[in-house]
C-alpha cells in the first residue's frame, strides 16, 4: 500500500449551496472533481489526525464509488477510523445520529436530497461537524477557498473495501468499521416516541396507513421501524426498495412528486394516515384521509402537542423556523410562553440554537421538521411524532389540524416555484426588488397595505455571525407576507421561490382552498416582482 500525492487543478465552481455541493453526476465525474472537493474539506479541518469520521449516503448512483474514494483519501489524510453504513448507506438523519452517538469528529454525507438520481441525475456531498449538523457557513466558505487553490490531493493505492458485510477492516493505518445503517437510528426513535401505543394503534383494526419510501433511502428504515418494531403489515410500505436511480422518480415528498401516495390518500377507501420521505430521508410529507398538512402547520401542531410524547413531555425550550416558513408556529410559541427564532433557509442555521438549548423543535416550509435529537431535519421522526399524536388523541389528522386552526387561527400558506429559469432573469428580478425595498412601505395593493419590505438578514444569537441577502420580504399590515428568494439547491439555471401567507382568525373562514384564499396575494406578487416578465414563465412549475 502506497500513499499517493496526486497533482490536480482547481475547479472554479465548488461553492457549497444551501446544503453542500450539488451538481450533475457528469460534473462530479470530471477528472479529480470529487477528489478535489474531498481534499478541500479535509484541508479546511483542524485536528483530524487519528480522528473518527462517519461516511454514508442515500444510495444514489455514484454513492458506492464516492465512498471508496473518500475511504482511501481519509486514510491517506490521517483519519484513525471511518464508520461507514453497510453498502455505503446512511440516511441524513441517521448519519447525524451516528456522529452524535459515537462522538465522532464529523461526517461526510453523500446526497443530492430529493433531486433526481441516476447517471443523468444529480449527486452531492456535504460535511457535517461533530454536533452532527451541517457545517456552518464559516466552514463551507473555508472549503470553497481551499477548492480554489488546491494543487494536490492525498490517497492510497489500494483496492476497494468490501462494504457489504458488517465488519471491521484495515485500510492502511486506518480502521474501517462497516455498521448497520438502521439500528442506532431506530433505537433513537424508540427512545423518543411511545412505540407501545403506536403499536396498539397500528394493530387496532380501525387504523390504516401508508408510507412511501419513493425508492430512496428510507425503505429499510421504514421496514425496521414500522414492520419489525411496530407490527405494521408489509402493504403499509410503498416503493420501499432503494434504487440507484430512485426508480426514475423525483423523491421530493410533496403533492406533485409523491403523486402515487397522493392518489391513494385522496382515492376511494383512503387510509387514515399517509406519509412520504425524500431521497436522503430528512424531509417528510404528512397526509390524512383526503387531507394535506402543510409543513408549516405540521411544525405548529407538533409543537403544540409535544407534551403528549415521551421524548418531549417536559416541554420545549423554544421553536425555530426558517424565515419563509409560515408564522403558525409563532402563535404556538407565544401561547406556550417560549421563544420563537426566525432563521435563514438552511438547516445549518438551527445548529447553534439547538446546541445552546435555545430551541427544541425546528421546521421549514420545505417539508423539513426535526428537533434536538439530531442536528438534521428528520423525515421518519416527523412521521412517528404524528403517529404518537394519533395514538394518544385518537382523532383524525384532519380533526387535529382543524381544531388547531380553531384554537390558533389558520395561516393560509403556499409556495410557488419557478424551476430551472434563466439565472440572469431571476437575478434581475431580485435586484429590482432590492431597489424597491424601503419604497414600498405604506403602499396599498387592493385590500393590503405594505408594512415593511426588506432583504432578510440574520444575526446568530449564539455566535453573532451575520448572514445577509436571505430573501426579500414584503410584509403587510394584517400580518400577511410575500417572500421572494432564489433556491440554493438547484443544479441547472435558477429556481425562483415565491412564498405566500395570509392569516385568518375566523373559524368560519378557515375552510377555503389555499390558492383561493391567497389569490389576491398571488396577483400582488406578480405586480410587485414582474415574475412573468423576468422569468418568461406564465405559471409556476410546482405549487405546494
Ligand atoms: C435543503 C436544506 C433546507 C432547505 C432546502 C431548500 O434541504 O437543508 O434547509 O430548506 O434545502 O432550500 P432552497 O430553498 O435553497 O432550495 P434538502 O432536503 O434539499 O437537503
């Protein structure tokens, strides 16, 4: 075995986005592209000599190859041990769980989340720090800086390691421990939720559910938890077998991409409860019979009912949500007398709040919810949380949500995405909005009057770091909002996201379709931003 120092040239485009570096597989397949980024990660870390790293991914195409590359490079760079999921697999929350449980130095997660997979799809890589969460911006910026000046990387001249059986192997001076990717995570879930009660509900004969793994990473996790530990029948799981191309699908658990599940849940004899997760297992969608729970409402309902679960029975320290997420959770925090934190989009911004004990539960409109049990959002955690509530309250999903609206008011909410638009046009739209900022206050649009408009900036209350340009907010005097921002996770062109929100306190007016309730704000968004003009699109690609 020889340690090799391989010369390389920098690539200019290795700037991590909202969640790591995501690119087309064919971009990662360029000579040394993956190796450059991995070495840039290692170069930006201090104290890795002899340390333990966790490695795993969502199983998409290129996962297996990338794991082998990372193992050789980790050994050559001086790591003492790598813990890797069998088959190179670990869901994102399971990777976070393993990093925390074994107090490792950090971890590398291979995933492009819900983006399509396969040879012509996307691949991604991100680094998580020792708290189990995504590297904060300070570290991702250091990686990017390293990637721009890299001239060599270190690796070993060794054959591939066998990743398919649980074993501890030697690779140069480094140990490779192949671990069961599911058991630590399943144990953690069992410690947080009342599995006996959920088992009783699932086997009561009057309750039925479906979980859609979308041919991505969560299938094996769902099989262990729902079938083995909670006694669900095998027909509970749909698309539970992970595939390298995710079965050709787009494992983004929303009403558009999880169509198969949506058809079941809105069809004849629909089950009582339906849920789906995404490519790497950190997102969730919750459905009742013929009923969709928005992620923002889900966060608010979980927070309001957290005391009903064993893991959160002592109450919450605080709630955190990303800025574009609806303000439904704010009302719960207010009533509970706890703090509500509003952060930029990106789970990494929750890390400090969780570590400092300021927040217990966090959520994002982008189908992400989680808590201080790990430092990633967690799809199956949200599903189990809901099951625990259903098992205790014995009401339907729809009844739980509508009674929540009656108690707190309803925040009508929707997100309109314009995917893959021309990046220049999208940039001009945002620039034009920035110029308008400040000049909109007091302006009237039909029934709405602008209370403020700004480009959201966040000062982290724990370390004081500042993140600017996180989305244009237009707030109205009645608390309604329109937010415009460009996605940081796309791989082609730009994706414009328009977030719309309106508050309705009157229970008699809470039963509208969200698009109808928001129609005036949708029209105002077009008037303020000139979406059609700048994007060339007449309508959004995806409405959630
Ligand atoms: C990632 C981040 C989330 C973020 C989402 C959407 O999720 O972890 O925090 O909300 O992207 O980001 P954007 O609006 O910039 O596309 P995931 O599930 O893709 O890792």
